[in-house]
């Protein structure tokens, strides 16, 4: 019995260590994905490269500053940081469980996935 538990735990660790990590959200649709599909326009380089929006390890402790999070702190994708009331398609989420579907394009090790969701009443002007 102990051998089976050890094997199962080892397999689980190997599977998570090689989990796909480059990719983008297709449900709900991420900004980069919508740009790639030409649903959102004037997006810059991300329209050809939506899977490269990878933030630094240890975000938010070590990561892009407020105002550049959407572009993962990467200048080539700075258009994603633009804020205006009608600039981006918005997806309503409900409290509780939600389903997120990813398109993975390049497998490599990853620590985890974290989701940062803007509050419905967020005001970029701070008013």
C-alpha cells in the first residue's frame, strides 16, 4: 500500500512539473486572445504572440507595477495596459466557482496560476 501511495505521489509531481505553462485564456477570453482573433483592435505585438504574456515568478511580490500588469510588465505588449471605459470586452464573473479554459502552446515548468480579477466598481481615476 505504501508503494502505491509513493508511486502516485511521484507521478503527480512529475505531471505538475511538466505542466503546460505558455498559453492564454480562451474562456473567459483574455485580452491577448481577443486581439489575436481581431475582436479587439490596436493591440500591438500581442495580436501575433498572445502566448508570450508571461509574468515574472513570484508575482505579485516581485512583478509588474500597477498600471502595467495586463502586459506582464513587457513593453512590446504595452497596449494591453490602456484603460478606458469601452476599450476592452468585459466578462462578468460570479462569486464562487468559475471555469477557466486555456490554450497551451509551449510546455514548460510553472509554479502556479493566479487569477487577478478587477472589481466591477473599479475606477481607474481613483475617484
